[in-house]
C-alpha cells in the first residue's frame, strides 16, 4: 500500500487492513511517525502539534505479525495522546513550564487500556497549559496552528490532538474535555470529538484541571473511529473513585436513518452570540436530520446562559486546589537560589505557571476563601444543579439535543488573547453539558468562510451507543467535504 493510500484510511479501516494482512503495523506506524516527526522538526514553521514524537516503531509493533485479532482490536494503530496523560518514561508536561521534562513513573489508565488493546504511542500532543484555554495559545510550548488556515487557532485545549488528526499527522488522538476541550477543537478543525459521560473513562493518571468535570475522549476522523476508541477506554477503574462500570458494552454505530428520533433545539444556545455562517450550517444540518426521518422541536434550557458564569467559578476553584501540589518540592520546575522556603514557592509558581493558569488559581482561591465560599462556589453549584435539571426535563421530551459546537469558526492567532472574556465565550455551547456530566459529540457539518463548523449532539448520561448511532447517521447525510488528506 502506498503512503497516500494509507493516509486515506480511517483508524478502523487501517486496523481492518492489518487484521487482513494487507498492511503491516510497522508500515502504518512509519508513515505517521515520519509525518509527525517532520511537524515537530519544523518548529514554528509547522503546525506545532506535538511535544514529543516516538523515534521509531516500538518493538511490539515491529514484532506483531498477527495483529488485529479479537483480543487486540486496535493492534498496530498508532495513537497520539494529549500531553496531560501521564505516560511512563515519556514527557508529560500538561503544556506547562512547571512540568518541563517531567517523566512520570506510571501510565494513565485510559492510555494503558488502549495499549492493552494494541494501540501504540505515536506522540504526545500540544495543549493549553493544564487544559485551560480555547485556542491552544496558552501552551508553554508555543501555539498550535489550524491546518485549514495556519494563521488561525485550532481551538483548545486539545488543539494539538485536533490539528494532528485533521492534518493526517496521526490517525486518531486522545484529548480531554472539561468545558469543551475535545468538542470545540474538533469543530474548529473539521473532525469528530466525543466527550463521554462523566465517569465513563478513568481519570487516573490525567494531570487534573477540574476533577468534577475532566473527562477523556477520542478525537477522530469519523464517528466509527470514535466509537472504536471509546469502546476500549471505558470502564470502572478502582484507582479513580469517580469512574463507573459502563452499563453495557459500547457498540460500533451502523444507523443510517433517524426515523423515530426526536431532536431538541434549545433557543438559548442557538441564537444570540452565534455567528451567522455557523447558524446557517446548523440550520442546514437540521434539514438533513429531518430528511433522515427525525423530528426537530424546540426545547428550553433556561439556565444554560448562566453555565459559563458557574463554570468559571467551579473550574478555577477545583484547579486552585489541584494545582497546589506544584510547589517545586517533589518534581517539576524549581526556582533557582531561593532565599527561603516562601521565596522558593512564590518564584517557582510565578515563573512556572503561565498568565492564564495564574489567573485561574487566583480566581479559584478567592472563590473558595472563607466568607465568600457560599456566595460564589455554593451558588455556582446550585446553578449547576439547575442546569442538570433542565437537561433532565428536556430529555423527557426529546431524545437528543442539537446545538452548534462553537459560536464561531476558527479565529485568528492572537485575536482573543487580550480579552479573556471573549475567549471564554468559545465554550458557550459546550459548558452546559460538562456541568451536567452528560455525553456530547461534535461532528463536522459544513464550512463557513471556508472553515469547518461543528454540530454538537448531546444525550442523557450513558446514552453513548444511541448517541454514536445518531451521529453516524447524521455524518452520512451531511457528507462533510473535507477529508484530512485534502487539507
Ligand atoms: N476552554 C475552557 C477553559 O478554558 C474549557 C477547557 C477544557 O475543556 N479543558 O476552561
């Protein structure tokens, strides 16, 4: 098979070719390794997707001639992994200077499950520092560029993962989503991104941002690949007390029609603040859903407009606590020649963290301080409960909720860095689902000004199988014209 033919394959198709013996795992690995390494070597002239790339195919890949059997369903397919997943002996820095060169002594459960299924680690991907951001401009390792237009951002915080998959530098990738970090970059790069139900995938070994929201999930070329990767990741892990046994096995999606499916469109997330071109694509997607036999009706998520305000109290509060461990004592960066302990802490954290992370730590610490706790954190939690109730009420009337994934297409590098509030608005449509802990997928639904637009489909907790099926049917009807090879 030629390299061009190999690059045309989805990850599932590549796995099938390997299983059939028409492609070797080593050949597949080498095609991607060469492309990923070239991007890394190009530095600022490339997309800057990666913070680490494997030097060569692992022994197991070279040796595995019987790859792709049922026991190792991902055998031979290389995987790019967001920097914040701990990978034993491989730099895991969460996009931060404070963890520069950190080599963890263990591997995150999500990654080790995928390795057990046969996936091999191709690269670690660039991200916003500690996953705080919507543009990948908050990385200590430089911004990632969008392969559709290099003067634009790929979205964030899983920007390196999204850009790598869109540009055909990795067959698929792992990301994390706290308020939109899988779905929004997937939308801006024209690929598929799934945030699973909170608890579906173990968080063990993920460098924490906001523990009650963080979820790992796939960034892929199509819905089938997302299902395959998810299938191998889910499940209870005794090392993460919030992980749950998925109530049934994840199945690969096959649906082509949507007869009997009812979609709800919340007025609150589909009107004001959404760019005209995005809305146009969104409404065209609703027409495709109707063509497939679905019903579309209005629903209300009355508290959704308050989701961002609640999120920007809850997420920084949890972050301020999670990030307290980075103090220069045990690992990571330490300021040189400190005068005393306090000076060591202060300078380590000042120099090691970037501006956005420091801003969140201060916001979070303030929100949790005694006397303010109830006014801010307590109140935000009450809003969170209201948002969950809104979804519960909506899902009594409709099967899934449809919204645009992001209010705009990819914006210019530097365009929003001076205005955190306008940056935070990038997650206007994704944060409500994060607060409610429900699954949501972004699939590409068209182009506006030549740039990809994402359609978000959200379902009730643990509805992944039906969600993936519905997304698969929509994907077929939308026939998004933007294969990675053409980027
Ligand atoms: N952009 C949001 C933030 O900055 C969400 C990030 C995420 O999901 N990790 O917090």
